[in-house]
């Protein structure tokens, strides 16, 4: 079975998605689903040194949600700033093999050498993003990116389900 790198039997993207879907079906709060996704993703690959989710709010600010790794000063990021903000502004995932060559990189840690940002979206709606930093150069090969994208798609389904429930109740989550 395909794993998220050379992690020796750790969870795959598909296995993480099954766990998240089971949690969602059992009525777990979205925050708990996000936390579990971050924990499992982080544990899935030895090259993932910081793994977190930034949620996009209507004021075009990304706000840090659950994360695993060293604390960061970047709790709020404006759309367009840094790699995370650029991903939202350009509505695309970004894989930065060498952050020293990224002109708009916001350093969270001096040890970070590469970064991956994968949007959590459904159609044109961007809910959040998965942000992963690595101390290794070029840490995110296409296979790893594909696995993280699979988890992001699973989280997009959880967000869409939350929004559908909120609309049926006549509120917004």
C-alpha cells in the first residue's frame, strides 16, 4: 500500500480519509476532524516537520488552526502574503522545493527548507489549507503531494457537510 513517503507502515492518504470520514459520520465536530487530520498527516512522513491547517475567513485572513510542530508567530496571514496567502490568491496548491528561493516566503523556522501548501476546497470555495514545512530540501515529491491532496479533498467534504447542515438549520457555521 502507498504511504506518504518512506515512513515504514504509517497511514496512507486513503487510510487517513477513511478515519476522517468515520469521525464525520459519527458526528465529530469539525475541529476534532481537523486536529486528527493534522496529527495523522504529520505522523505519516518523517520529512514533515511542521504540519498545520490555516482556515480562510471572510475577511480574507488565514487563521491558524490545529498544528503539530514548533509554535509559529504566523497565526494570521493575509491573502496574498507569503506562500500560504499566495496559494489562496492564485487559487492553487504550491510546492516550494527551496524556500530560500521564494521571494515572499514567511519564515516560521530557520530550519525550514521546503514548504507545501494544499488548498482544502470544493469547486470554487476555498475553506482552508494544509501547510507542511520540512527541514529537507525538495521534500515533497509528486506522490507525497498527491497523498496530501487526497486528505485535503476528504477535509473539503467535511467542511461542505458542515456548511450543508448549517444551511438546513438556518445558520452559518
